[in-house]
């Protein structure tokens, strides 16, 4: 398995997109921290950018990579190697390289300009989101063999999590505004990793006082170690479910 | 020659006698110390006649229930401490023209029926309370039904950690008293820092009110007062002022009132007042205003607040000019569509318009209310989506084609650059000339 991961990583590094991605994140983070006055403000702007760009790039890169290395996988399948091993190596190769790029591109500037718990949460959230969206990309890729279709599904997924989902939530909250929705919103947050990550970082910034009753409730939940643990557990679930589902599909399908 | 020297001696003696008698007429001095004639303050005060000075030397006096019934000056030297030892009120002033200066008064227990204070003035005129330190008391300085009082340079420090609001008194409590000057005091750790109820023609100046459980400054029915150069910091709920007209609030700083129910300044039914040159920094809500009309906000700085101003629709004919709004999460939020307030020549950091004719005034109007802030006002749980891409998108769309946000809440002439309140006189002059007539005159 390690050998396959090594080949995947080598392949990824060679095509230089990952280097460009790293540089892009690095420039973005340094720019944001130099523009904004306080580190908190920088983190806040960075959070928005991270939650928008990281899922998009992860999902698009994951999908294209999967389709591009289709022949390589076919070759491996013909060898006496288990399919799940091939799939997991591909997944880990992509996810690890993208997270490494994120750690360098965002992690180092955060460490330099805004070290602390909030920065740590931001970086952790980013890494989780990378893993989650690569998993979703692989899910989209194993569903269909048509490359265009696969990328289309992947983009739709990104669109859903970044935009449509929030729209739906807004609609639900607005329509049922007369009911106590605090716990419902909590559940709704857990159903979207992007929202979950954002709320987690926001609550660690000063803005939580602005969030009124809902914010106080969130703070009492996410503020405790238990709550943070739970949030990350949900994140892990968000990684595992698509990975396991797509691995299952990959194992059974006719190459 | 001998005659002359004799004359001089007689003269000197005469002058001395005269001087002594004149001193006697103004008042004698009663000294209080451990080995003086008087060893307790109470004793000396009860013996003192009108015009006397009671001079208390350094040391700790375990006393309470001192009643001043003559116009005397009670002066502390070398920082004497009067410790009530939780046995009740320390000084009660029951005479006009009294001065209390230079004491440390401490340990007055909570008394729900008597409202014990370190110094209480009841129905008297012309009282001066100067340079005292008041520690761990229920109420600090309590003035009621009096007139012409000066409270200056005092430090009132309570202990409010882990105590409920109801078991705390106010640091400076003024009730039905006119012509009060509260200057240069530092108050902290009480329920309200400075509390005024039905107080007229008074000045609250250069005070520092911080870390009080409820309000830094709290007044009601107190018309015609001026509040200038005060600092209100980290109070439980900020500053709340109500039911008053003709107030002048200038050069105050409201900062770090950060919490779920904190305001920099809460205005409720304040009318015909001016709020100039204040700074609102890092408050959850800079100004929350309801039912407040004909207020003039000018040259204020709103920096890094959650909401700079929450303007309820019950407020009408308020004018906002030459204010700076920087780094606030929401500049203005409101709870309805009706708007009868006037915004002009403010600097909004979020403004993204242009200025073709380079006159320093943006050519595109700015709408400071965002769609999302209205949404939060209506559906509080939607804070969950704070700073999400969706919300930004909606806000920008709404800004281009406003349909939900109030049409009339708009700054037609937003400034391109931050107003420098001290050095921009020329610029302001130019603006005045080019400006349209203010709201009232239209």
C-alpha cells in the first residue's frame, strides 16, 4: 500500500498543480494577514476564503486526478492487489498531498501571524475539509465512468455545500421562525461540514457574544472539550462515510 | 527709639489678638487622633460648632453613624480610615455647607431596608465631597433631595465578584438633587457606577466607570445634564439612559462592553439631545436606541463593534453626520421598514462606491443596513450562517437592488475618507456649504 501511495504522490507532485495550489494559499494567507489590522480579523477573512476555495479545489482536483489515473488503476487491478488497497492508496495520496499543501500554505502563515487555539481550529478544519471533499470527489468519480459527468457531479456537490445548503437552511429558518429552532440549527450545522467548520472557528473568535441566544447555546456546546470532540467526531464521520461508500462501489464495480 | 520698639511690640500683640479672634469667628479646629482631646470622629463632629474644622489625623477609626448637623469641614490628614466594620452607614450629612475631604471609608454591609452608604446627604445644600476613597460598601455616595453638591476626585471601589445585582448598591447614587457636579471620580465594582434619577442641571465629567455589574452610567428623568470626557469600560450592560431630554454627551469613551446583553450606550426615550465626539469601541452593540427622537449624532467613532447602531423604528428625526464607522460587523441594523432618520457625510468603511469629481464625497449612496442584519433581527437562529458565502452574496445582491432593506435608511453623501475630527475643519466647512439642508429644516 505504501508503495502505491508513493507512486500516487510522485505523480501528483510531478504535475505541479499542487505546487501552484500551495503557492496560491500561501500568497492568500500572507496577503490577508498583511491587509487586516488585527490577527483576529485576518483569521476571519482567511476563514471565509478557506471555506470557499479549499472545498472547490479539493473536489475538482480529486475528481480529475481519479479520472486521469484510471489507466494506472486498471493496470494495478490486473495485478494481485486488493481493490480496496488500490482505492485507499489513491484516496490517501490525493488527500495527504492536498492537506500538506494546505498546511504549508495556510498553516505556516497562521502560525506566524496568529498562533493560538483559533488558528489551530482553522487549520484543523481546513485539513478535515480537504479530506471530506476529496472523499466526496472520489464518490462522484466512482458513480459514473464519464469524466464530464463525474466533474459535473463533483461541482454540484461543492455548489450544494458551499451555497445551496445555506440557502435551504435560511429558507427553513425563515419559514419556521416562530418556533424555537436552536437545536434544529445545531443539527443543521452538523449536516454540512463547511458550516460546522465555520461555526467552530467563529465561536472561538470574539464574535460569539454577538450571536445572542443561539450563540450562547452553541458556545456552551462547542466551548467544552466534549463538544469540540463531538464536532471533530462528526467531521471524521463526514470523511469516513463517503470514503467507505465509494470504496464499496469501487470494489464491486466492473472496471 | 525705645518708644518705637515698644509701639511695634504693642502693634504686633494687637494684630495677633485680632488674628486669633477672627479665626475664632470663622471656626475652631477640632483635632482627632489617638492621643488628642478627641479620639473618635463622632465625638468631635458632635462637639463641633458651625464653621469649625474637624481635622482627623491618620489611623483607623472603627466608627459608624457619624451625623453632621452643623456646617463644618471634616478633613482627613495622612489618610485616616473610618471603618464601619459592617455596623451601618458611616457619615450622614444633615446640614448645609459641609465639606468632607480626604478619608478612606470602608466596610458597609448590604442593607436592603436602609440602603446604607459610606456618605449620605439628605435634603441639604452646598455640600462638597472631595478626594475620598470608599471601599467595600453597599452604596458609596448617596445624595437625596439636595442641591448644589460637588463630588470630586473620589474613588469608589466595591467587590462584585460572585454577587448578585440585588445585593449590590450604586457607587454614586443621586436622587432628586439639582446642580450636582460629579467630576474626576473613579467608580468600579458596584451595581451602577453613576446613577442619577430626577437630577437636573448637573455635570458628569472626566469620570472613569468600569467593571460594574450592571451599568456604568444610568440615568432617568434627568433633563439638561452634560456628560463629558467620561470613560465607561467593561460594565456588565454598558450605559443605559432613559426618559430624558436636553442631554449633552460629548467626548466620552464607551468601550469593551462585550457580552450577550451588553450595550455601549442604550438610549430609551431620550429626546432633543446631542451626542458629539464620542468613541464606541469593541462593544457588542455600540448604540441601541428606541423611541429616541431629535438626537444629533456628530463626529462619533464607531470602531470594531458587533453592531455599531441598532436603530429601532420608533426613533424619528435623528441626524447622523460626520461619524466614522470602521470594523463593525454590522453598521446599522433596524427592525422594520419605516425610517425617518437622516444620515449624511458619514464615513463607512464598507462603502465601495467611487468619487469621480474628487470632492471627497462618494457619488453613489450607501445603505448601511444589510439584509442579513434584518434577517437576524427577525430570526435570531440565523446567526448560524454568519459570514457564510451565501449571506455575503445575498447582502451584495440586496445592496444593488434593495427590496427588503429600508429604502430611506441611506447615506446619500458618504465620505470617501475617514473623518479626522480634530483636524478636518476646512473639509467640514466645505461640506457644510455643499450640504443640503438638514432634516429639521426641510
